[in-house]
C-alpha cells in the first residue's frame, strides 16, 4: 500500500473495472451449473446403462415404437431397434438429453448427441449393430464414465478460475481504494513535495497493475487451458468468455484501473507544471 494514502477515505474513482469481473462471475456460475447438471445426468445414465442386459445372440429386432410426445421418441430411428438398443436410447434421452439447458445449448437429435458425446465411431457401431453385445454395452459405459469424469475435471479447473477472479478482484479493489484516496486530495492546494509523494504512490499502483496483468497472462491467476468435454484443450477465456464484451475480463479490469492511475498521475503533473510556472512568474 502506498505510504501517503490510507484506504476507505475520499470519493470513489471510476468503477468501470467493477463491471468486468461480475460479468465473468455470471458466465462462470452459469457454466458450472450446466456442467454439474450434465455430470449428474451422465452418472444417472451410467447407472441405467449398467443395469441394461445386452441382447441375446438370437434376439430379433423389436419394432420401432412411434408413440408421439414422449422424451424417448425424440430422434427415434426409423428402422427397428433391438430391446437393448431401445433401452439405451430411452436411458440417454431421459437423462443426458433431459437436462434443463439441453435444447437451448445443443438442440440436436439422439444420434448427433451420442456422436458428439462419445465419438462418431462408437455412435456408428451402436446405430448399425443388429444387437447390443456385452462388449458394445461396456464400451458405451466406459465412454459415458469418461464423459462424466471430464465434466468433473473441468469443474475443478473452473473452481481455480473462480479463485483467480477472487484474487484478482481483491488486488484490484485495493488499488482502486488507494487511487480513490489519492484523487480525493485537492491537488491545487497541495505543496509540490506532497504532489511528488502522490506521484510516487501512483507509480507504485501502476506497478501493481502491471504485476497483476503479468500474473494473469503467465497463468498464475488462471488455468492455462481447460479440457472441454468432447473436444481438446482450450484457453479458459475462449471457453468461458466469448459472449462477454471482453473475452479477457480480468485483464480488461486491470487495464481500466491502470488507465485511471495514469490519468490521475497526468493531472498531478499538470498541477506541478502550473505551480512551477506560477513560481517563476512570481519570482
């Protein structure tokens, strides 16, 4: 904390930086809510899948059901399904595809969803199989467990990001309070020595902002990448924040506070310059 300033006094400096981090928090909360719902749904699907008996070797395909309006009929295949395949479809549609956000986030059909979630190769194998063998059922179960696991891992990464936002916000709030205290001073009424001390304080605040930006970019204040379900690793800002006004909300917040610090220092230098000119004129 700068020596010349005490926190909690003076008028507030601009609060523009405070808009960035709350937006990031809302995006983060929303994504964590979605991931928890999906992990729970996948867990339920795994339990139901584990209880489904594979088709017997001589099982005949059951006629496709066409009852309209039920969850299990959404995207039902035109051709006949075996009993196990139909049971798998019902289990998947009634769990994974029945999360509150599913239609708004994905809006795809059963086979498209299975391919996206478990891979095209396994989806094709399930779709083309005349019967669901124990091996095919177990492969699907292993893929579903891995999908659940990936959500859990991603939730852990997002918990790290939430901690990083907390740390960044605390540091920025401290800088912001010190800046507000400096700006509360009547610059034109301060002696030159006091103004130069305030400039030194502002230099220290600017250094804190630069340190925060470096830490964020270096990965200290964010996980470098997150593992996206059904995809590869992606930078956290690309995964979470593309819909926001800034895809780097913490860096944007740092930038806004840093700009305020620089603007305040510029004002003080103008006052010092004016005081110097006045002194020369009076002399």
